C-alpha cells in the first residue's frame, strides 16, 4: 500500500486557502510516498479500500481558526473525508485532508485512536507559524529544496506508524521553531554568549559579580575570557549519532588558572565543573531522552549549586531538561589521605623489608651449604647447628623474589602426564576476555556511539558479544584439573602402605585442608586488587571528566566481605564490588562442590553415587536455566550480551555445565592414562563436531535475535555444549590426535602466561578504568583504535599480573608447600 501526501501553497496575502483549480498551475507540489508493509494494514486494505491514502481537498475561503478546523474534523462533508489543514511549501497555512474510507468513520478502538492522532496534529499545526528548512525522516534529513526538486521519497514504515510519520513531516514543514531552531537551540545551549540575562538568577553575590565580569570580557573579546570559553564544552557535531560529550578541556582550564605560567592573568580564580544533563528531545521523529556531559570553565567563586541554577535556566516549555548533578573537577578527595592506600603501601614496604632480610640472611646461610646438581647437601665435616629462626627463615624464603620469578617464567619441559594444551587454552581465553572488555572500555568514552551500532551489525562482532564462552573455558579447565589431580592423589595414597585407613573424619579433614588451601591461595591477591580497584574508582570519580558507570568506590567499602567469602554472585549487580569477580565466586563454589563429590568418588562403593550426583546437578542446572529464561522472556541478542545478569548471567545454575563436563573429562584422562587408539573416522568426526559446535555457539546468533523459546534453549545448553567441544579438544591433544592444534596450545612459551592468567584476570579491568578515565576528552570509536588499545591492555595486564603474582600469589603457594609437605621430603631452595 502507498501513502501520498501532497503539499500546496496557500494565498500569501489573505492567508486563506486558494481554489485548487485556479492555483494548481503555479503551485509547487511534492509527494512523499510511504510503503505500508505491515500485515495488519494489508488485511484491512483488502476489506476497506484505500486505507490511509492522503489526497488534497479545498476548504471554503475562510480564516483557518481552530474552531473552523474543529468543525471540519468532527463533521466532514462526506462520510469518506476527514479534513486536516496542513502547510504547503511556502510555509504558511494550507489545506490537506485524509481520505481514509471507513477507517476513521466506523467506531473501532484502532480507528478512534487514529482520529485522536489527527486531532492532535490539527491543534499543533494551527499553533505554528511557518516552516523549517529540513524534515526529519528515518533516512536522514530531507531539506526543503529536496522537496521541490524531488518528486517522491520512499520509506518503509509499519501501519501504526503511518499517521505518525505524516504528522512529523507536516510538523517539520509547519514550524519554523521545530527542526532548524532545534539545531540553533543546541548551538545556543550553554553558550556563554547568551548567559547575560541568566546571571540574575544567581544568589551568590561574588559569583554573580565574577560571572558578569566574565561575560563582559567575552563580549569585548578579551583573551582570558575567550580562553575560558574555549576551555568549556559546547555543542559539537555528531550529537544525533551518539556524541554526548561536550567536555571542553579540564587540563586547559587548569593551566589557564595558573597565573604563574599563564600569559593572560585572570581577574579571579577559575575552576572546571562537570555537569550531567538529562534532555528530552521531543520534536524529532523518534523522541528520546539523552544524557549530556558538559564541561564548564567558570569562576571558582561559583559553587555547584550556582552552576546548576544557570543551567536550569536553559529550560523552555518545548523541551524537557533536567540537571542531574554538577561537580568540580578535580574534587575534594585526596588519595594520600585514604586508609586503603596506607594499607597497600604498608604491604609494599613489608615486602621490601622481607626481600632485604632474605637476601642478606640467605647469603650467610649459603656458606654452610654445598650445592651440587641442583641438590642441597649438608657438609658432613662441619655440621651447622640449627638456627633458632630456621622455621621463620624458611617462611621468609617463600617471599624470595628471584626464586618465585624463576618459577613463574620457567619454560622447562613439563612432565608427560601433564595436560599441556591447557596452557594455550588459558592464554587465548584471557586474551579473549581482555578484548571484549577493551570494546566496552572504548564504547564508554567514545564520541560516536552510532559506530557501536554499526560495529555490532558485523557478523564477526559476535566474537566479541559471545566472549562469555571464554569464561566457560576456565570453568572447564578447573573441573578437569581438580578431578584428575584428586584421583591421582588418592591413587598414590592407596599404594602407600603407611597411609592410615581412610575414615569419614579423615575425609572431612582433607576437605577442610583443601578448602583452606584454595582460600589462602586466591584471597591475598584478590583482596589486594580489590583495594587498588577501590582507590582507582575513587580517584576516577573525583578527577575524571567522565562519569564511570561502576560505583566500586561505594560498593567495595560496604560489601568487600562478600567477595572475601566468595558469595558476591548471589547479590544484585548494583551491589557488586569488582563486577568481573563473579567468575571467581562461581569457580570457588564449583570447587567446593567438586571436592565434596570426589571425596565419595574415590571410594569404590560410592563412585556410582558420585557419578549420579554429577548428572543430577547437570540436569537440574538445565531445568533451572530454562525455566528462568522463559519466565523473564529472555531473548539472546548480539547487542545485549549481559541480558538478565542478576537472574542468569552470573549465576551458578547457568555456569556449572562446563565445570561438570570438565570433571568427567578429568576422570576419563585419569582412567585411560596414556594414548588410546581411535579409528581415523572417529577422530575426523570428533574434530568436525567440536569445531562445528564452537562456531555455531559463537556465530549462531547471526544479525538478528532469537525468539524466547530458542533463546532459552541456547542459554540452557550453550555453555554445556562449549564444555563438550573443549572435552574433545583436550582428550584428543592428550591422546595424540591434536596435530597442529596440540602443537599450538602446547607451545612452551605459553607456560609463563598461563601461570599469570589469574592475576591478569583480576587486574586488567582496573588498568582499563584507570587509563580510560584519565583522558581529557572522548576518543573516536573505530576497530583499529580498539585493536591497538587491546594490545596495550594485554601487555600491560600481564606485566602488572607478574608483579601481583610475585608479591601475593607465588609466596602463598610456597607457604602452602612449606606447611603441607613433610619436611623430610621438602627440597630446600636458596635465594640466588
């Protein structure tokens, strides 16, 4: 179906509608055609003929008053005509009517609604005086000259948008203050040249005095006032494409206020302010609410409340504007007065003292030892008496920098029974995670947010939006290693005749020791990064011209204990400290469940019960995920990878699948230790299925979105399917069927990076927040910018992860070995 709107010129002198027959030969005309593709419209069209077809009609020679038009709207001359006055291309009052058949004459809710829409159009048109120079359409701005030069413009709209679409076209033509003044209004919005009449609203006398002096200097063209204006934010390009940052420059404002270095001394002190403005744009085709971030370089005597009054004065009846907050940049927070920083400094000083003591004490002790072929033997000729602080010295040696660094950076050949491919899997997974977080970092401070929409349309962008599966890789690896090592340890104990009989008491103690070991291994580095993250967010909120979405400077102080207990994933996202820490909480919870099940699995009589428990947990997670997804109408979209975060995304019932698959894989690798012969067709089929599964999960969403039932199935089985694909890759690599994949993933250069993945996961978002919110202005979103930023984030994350690991993770690992391994079997190591 087609909608045709004809625009005709009225008589300029009388302001009355001319006779169509007399004037049509010298009247410009332009048609706008709209194809209606909605199925409902098509059905009605077959029944009612010419639904929503516009034609030109002539009203009697009379003044176009609201009362007169009300008569024509309410009581049309014929049953098929409804008259609505509309403007012509000369931008005064004109005539236009809608011939809608019985669409608007029969009483149905839909037709009554359309009639009400037309009445609203009529009332608004009669309040308008002349036309603007451009018309907003879904394909951009149609200029007045385009209407005269072009015979038609096609656009696709749904049936229920038909009348609304025509309404906005007519309103744009009818109102000189509609679109072009919209742009003029943006140009004048918070333009200091137009603030002269607004200063009177200021209550503070000193602020009002300095503002008057500033405006006078600005109008007189003085250099210092012009620089203040230049350092403030104004309307710039790409606002309708997502540029919400009118920031100016806090750095230039600060430099201008430094009278020691400035060449233009100021008559008063100045300060930079950041304001967040919520604005409702009502007069464009699609009304939206936007938030503006505006920087202002203004007199320091003006407080945030004064700036707020000035900005609120920009309101007009035609537009909704609200000042959310105004804050000075930098604020009053001083990082050196923060107790958290003092605690972190204390840890650093303590570690330095440890290193100095160890370095001195270790060298003295080495004179009484003979090192040969990496084995330490006590000299028999002169036995060295035990030193009183031997236990203390061994503890201090766990903090040896060089020894720990050598262990982390070692690329020595690993034992044959080790799963070599997991090191490559770990590195590529953390790189994948850092890549998606880099995109989010750039999107947060980008000035052309429309580019995000364009980027998300790309087929390959699903690699970013579906990076959630990278975390599933870590879950799978954890389940595999925990299970395989648990069975191997149990097997060694069973072959040791001196081992005491296994009882439930011993099993409980073993469970407790494993839980304590994990807690002590993960927590020090975790809490250190948590403290650093809190400081970084406090600094960012105090000094950045941007407004970080995260509020960790508030939540970490209040809810850090949830992170320390690894239960933070059960609380709302708004109360999260370190949002990305949901993975660590889940992994710890899965670990506690796994070792509980494995404590029964190593007993021959209980293995089947343990296997059944794993299967029950898996099926239960599927059912729970599916029910929640259906209940909340979950829809998988590329644009919303974190949908239903509190209900599904970070919850164990959605994430446990890969971990349980990993447990099964770990048992298979333990049970069939060594290379298993598989037929070639099994190997080929397995790789085809595994690769196909990975590609379908990552790129299965395509460019559209799945309906709720399909999305629920995708959420239910997707993560477990990812684990199954990894299971085949791992088993194939261990059994000799990995080929080039095993060569890549088992590359020994990945060993150091694999050991640092935990600390890299902890620290990389903190680096991104610190760097991005140090910027003085937005960046331009582009894939090449993201690529370079990603590489920088990746390298920096591993460098700082090495420092954190040396200081907090590696020493704890050595301490655990010192406390849990018998001294007779412990290898002594020196710090060289």
